[in-house]
């Protein structure tokens, strides 16, 4: 026998042994962490040098996985979560293991106050970067000057890949996610006015954000904190409220259903609109009234389906299960429909669907269930809850990047869903506040939805802020410039300015105005307003000035917060992870979530919309126009 043949079994055995040892080494936690860190660092470096959106689709998607991992490790900061004590007892709720509580407590049974109403916003920037600037720096440049010179809409720039429902949907969701509560009337911010300012009053005031009542002596020497008066969870609290009183007020007490007013519409009390006591009512307009009505109707339809399958369930059982289902359906629509409409890049079409169904895809998950515990393979819903080492909360930076008021047009035209004829054209002020109810009484709600389906929102850019909101009279009679208000709020809440914000999120630095924007005219305007200091550029101005990735409806910088927080809202929520089961939701409920989309919800309640939605793949994209 030759020497080569005699060595063959030895070589094979040695190869198997080496492979076994390699696998064993690679499975060690410290080795896995090291390899993971190397992958994440490489993705961050590639993103900074090339940009994820400039890579082929698969490369861009893999890079975003590494970017998200880096953000999860480095950009979740805890500002403090209350603990259960004798002086701070846990509110009493029924069946907390299986139902969502009104105030968001007990989602995490080991840390029951986490994410509940009245707890603090967290941070995505290092706490040392979130100190409020002192005077006069905090007023430099004047928020009103920034508003007038950089944000004023001279000509409406539409976002042609979207319809106006995309704008009202975002506001509808925000009322679930967060509110800083009623502003404090004493000691307002006094905004400097230029000599040539056309503001109709002698001064401009911005009320200060409500103080954090949970701060103690232990918080002295730390940046200011603020509380979320809504629950931090994705629990449809805009419909169900964040306290027992609100919840009880909207319930009918029959078959688990919610109340509806005349003509089966949601009509908030006119006095409540004036008092602005609820986050759900602040900024009320027709677009909100439509969606509040739609998903109140949907809740009641879910109750009917649940009662048919479970005829012995009482009012509470029907209500609580319908709430779980409705909230999950809203989260699904936002994740796989709204997001893919406003972020039209191919990598995001795959990535956001993977957040819900995993890379295995919708068909495989629906047929076989989860193939793996991995969120990448089978999606986040149904995976194990994970807070990534930091108690869950929404963040001030999350709030800041969702200040997207350019989506709102100044003029709204209403059309007939039956024959396409124009019914009415109004200014935004005429469809807001108490006027919203008048419009919903005078224009059929099917026609309202059709009109929003065929109209475009505004593009989220500079010089596209609705003029109506720069001189807007609230229902309580207060005159505001909401653009100046947005700028002032970010500064007040200690959100880093644009260049520091990018640095905090591991993005390529922007050190010159030439790097900030491709638009030469905007570049010089920004340089003038900020006196040539790129470090002073406000976050919102930088976000609106950026050239977004292809297919994107907003900037890549804002998107980084989305990459991190969009999945975190699902990862941390017990009712989207460990308890996203038939045992908790019921089979009827899980089937409802699986089988429905925004289009099916619309058609269930407003079947006359079928011609305008025929062939439309995404309900937030422009609909078909009907003809007489």
C-alpha cells in the first residue's frame, strides 16, 4: 500500500477533529461576541464610507443588520424607571398576565412600571450630550427666523409616491406612542422676533414642556428628564386611552364594543378639544377623525367575530381580546405597509417585511409557523422578548425625528368616491379643531377616505412647511408658529443639534455646508441663518436639507432612529413576543391579524372604495381616480 493511501484515513480523521474543534470554539459565547462585534464594526465602517443605500440590495440589507446591532449596543440609554415600593404601589388591574393594562404597567412582569404612562422618555444619545443649552445659546438663531427663512412653503412640493392617508396615519400613530402632556403656562419661552417680522402679535411665546414630577434629589446633576403621559407601548392607546377613566369613557359596555356617535363617527366633545386635555385630541383634524372612526369600527367588527367564535365570553373578555388584536393589526400595518410606502428602497421592502415575518417570508410563516427562534429567520412577533440590556422606553430623539409636519398640505380638496366630481376645497384651518366635525357631518366619510387616497402629502424637505401651521389658531384661541415650536422643542428637550446627532448615531461626519445638502441655494440660506457655523444647525433643518436615499420619504439620519426603535417597540413588548400566541389572542384573533391589511380594513367598512383600491398594492400609495 502506498504511503499516500495509508495517510488518507488519518487526514480525514484529523479534518473532522479540526472541524469539530472549530465549531466548538465558534460556539463559545465570547468568540461569538467577538465575531459579532467584528461584523458590526465592518458594517458601520462600510456604511460610513460607501453608504448602505449605495450597495446592492443584499449588501445593503446585511449592512443594516450590522448597523442595527451597533445601535442596539451603543444607543439605548436609561433615564430611570420607577420601582414598586410601599410609597409607589403597583396599580391594581385584572388578569395582567393575559391582558394589556390601561396604563401600560405589567407588560414586563419583572419590571412592572417599565413603559407605563407617566414614566420617562429614554435617550438614544449619550446623557452627557443631552444637556439643555443655556441662554442666549438656546435662542441662537431665533426659532422664528429659522421658521421663516428655511421652512416656509412658497410652492407646495408633493410626495408623489404617497397619498394623504400616509400623513394622517403618522399622526394617528403618534397619538398612541407619546405625549409630553399639557404645557406649563408660567414662564414661557420668549422667541425673538426680527424687525421685519409679520407676526400679528407683539411677542411670540412657546409654553415650556411639563416638568418631570418623578425627579428626586438623586437626579440632581443630571440632564433634565421628561415624562410620557401616554404608554410607551404600541398598544393603540390613542383609541383605548392610557388611564382607566379614558378607557371606561370610550367603552359601550355591550359585547366589548367601543362607542360611536351619530352617523357611526367618532366625535370628540367640543369642550375637550378646547381644553386640549388629552393627547389624542391635540392637533385634531379631519384626517384624525377618519382614522379614529375607522379603527373604532374595526374594533367592533373584531368583537363580532370573537363573539361568534366564543359566545360565552363576557363584555370584558371581548373588549380585551379585541384590543389586543386591533393593536397588533395597527402595528402590522405600520410595519409592512406604511413603512414600505414611505421608505421605498428595495432593501427596506425586504427588511421591514422581515421584521414582521422574517426572511423566510409571509407565506412560509403562515403555512408552517416559526422555523426558528431567530427574529431574522421568522420575524419579531412570536420571538422571545429582549430589552437589549436597557429598560424599554420611547426616546426624546424618537420624538424629534417624527416632527414631519411638511406632510400636511395647505389646501384640501374633497372628491366624490362615486363619480370623481369635486365637492369642496378648504384651507387646513377650516378642517381642524371643532371644524373637523362639521366636515365629517357634511361630507360622507367614504368620500373623505377617497379624497385622502388620491391626494398627495407634502415632501419632508426645507421650504415645504405648511403656511397654515406657521400661523395657526388652536381651538383654545392660542396663536402658534408650529415650525418655530418644533425647533424650540428640540432645543428645550436637549436633543443634540444636527452634527452631534449624526456623530451619536455613528454616521459619517458632516463638517461643511457642502456636505450637508446638494441644493446650492439651500446651502447658502442655511449658512446665512446659522452665521457660518455648521455645528449650530438644528436637527430638523439638517434632516429636511439632506438628500434622502432613493425611494425614501425622509432623511437617512432620521432613519437611523427608525432602524433602532421600530424593531425595539416589538422586541420589548410581551404581547408581540412571548405572548403573541393563540392562547392569549385566541385563534380567531391571530387569524384576523394574519389575514388583514389596510385595504381589507377600508373595504370592510367602506365597500364603495373598491374601484379606487382595485390593483393598488399598498393603501398608502396613490389610489385610482374614479370617473363619472
